[in-house]
């Protein structure tokens, strides 16, 4: 049986995302959930654990849409039906990005 090894509070978030992995063109994704340390998206393509790229996504905070971007590393990639569920870990997010994510998680 698989055990969820993610730590920290997570919150469901459904929005558009753009994934730009190093050496690849931008590709569309959809967010599933977020924590202070990372984001889960659904994606049409398989990625390898350890791959690094930029993930941009939209969060609604205090009634306003905000687009956030953060360099991220692939923690896992699971085939789920007709798409892949990919867990990204944020890599050194800036203070403004973390403040917005923390505000959303409250």
C-alpha cells in the first residue's frame, strides 16, 4: 500500500498552469493542490523525477487573481487515467511568492 509522504498542509486549487521544463517548450497543465513547499499538477506528458523547470500558475488571493512562477523540481510522476499527476517541489521561491502562497493557504 502506498503512503502519502507529503508533509505540510495542502489546499485544493484548480487553475491553469504552464510548465516550462529545461530544454522544452511551454506546455499547459492544471493544478490540483498546493502546499508551502510545492504544487501538484495534471499534465499530458511524462516527466522524470529530478527534472527541473519553471512552473507558472494562478492563485486567487483576497479576490484577486495572481500569477506566480517558481523554479521547481519533479518529485514524482504517476500515470493516472489519461494524464500524469506530477508533484513539483519549489526551489528557492522568492519572498513575494511565498507570502502569496502562505496567504492562500490560511
